[in-house]
C-alpha cells in the first residue's frame, strides 16, 4: 500500500478522487479528508476520532474498490507439513503424560515370552502394533488401486 506524504500524515492512503464541484456551486461539499490544520484543530473525522485516518473507508476518504476481491488463500505443502508436525507434537506430549502416569509394572506374556513392563509402555507398544497393522492394510489397498489404474491406462493405450 502506498502512503501519501503530502498531507503531513503518512497514514492517509492515496486514492484517486473524481473532480469535485467548485466551492459555492450547487453540490459542493466540504472536503472529506482533513487538512493538517483541521486535524490539529480537532475538526474533521481524524480530529473527532483519533486513528480514523488509518482505517480505509472510515471517514469516507478511501474505500475498498468495488470488484477488488481479496485473493483466496492457498493451502501450501509447507503449511500442511507445519500443521501435521504441530499436531504430532501435541499427540506425543499427551502420550508422554499417559506413559508417565501409568508406571505400575504389569506381567506381559506373548508367544511364550514373559516379562514385566510398565502399564503405559505396554499399552503404547500395543497401539504402535495396531498402527503398523493398519498401515500394512492401507499399503496393500493402495497397491491394488495403483495396479488397477495401471491396467486401465495400458488398455486405453491399445
């Protein structure tokens, strides 16, 4: 955004204005933006409301151009990675709290192996094992879908 340096107030935005009728003619109105003497004297919109000149459209001096649409925000890979890492950190903090609060030793048996492990750690290991099984099933399905898509591409090329 460009700022005007002419009025002595660098917060007044520069906007093109249509020519106004001369003073004394029908339809002539007082200027909308205060001159430096008006602002110093406390008259005009900036004098009545401090900081009003910094808000486009507040005192009628500058308003958003009609048809000027704010560009839509795009989702970037960096943004998605940041959100995933932040979410993973929250989950890890919750897991650490869970493991630390469940330190009682429990007897664990698995295929003839036997041992004592803290309750929190044994549940964490079980959850990781379940996640590995889900990931393997998902990988198998993705491989099936890619193979089917490859077959369709090959058949379409004939």
